C-alpha cells in the first residue's frame, strides 16, 4: 500500500498552466514540476507565461536583488 496517493482528479476552480503541453488545465493533470499555478481563473492561467515574464523583468530591475559587490559586466577581474 502506498503511503501517498496520487491525486488524479483536480479540484474544480483550480487552474494551472502546463509548461510541457503549453495548455491550461482545470485541476492538476501534469506533475507539479511541469506547471504554474494554481490560478483562480482560467484567464489568469492562460496568461501565466506573460505574468512570469513580467515578474522576472521586475526582479531583474530591482536593486534589492543585486549584490553591489559583484562585477557589473559579469567578467572575472
């Protein structure tokens, strides 16, 4: 008997974006490592990649995320 049972049926109202199949799923269909979510609506899940891209850009431009002692050009001096 398995200690953990794999949930095969998702919860209605939980939306995910599958990174492997590039599609929106209601309830988790694919493994957690391959999806973004949950999102409260299908529309938000449809825009998961755009939202992630916007957050990444914000983080890249946030001075709190950059170590001031690191070289700016990425080279090794």
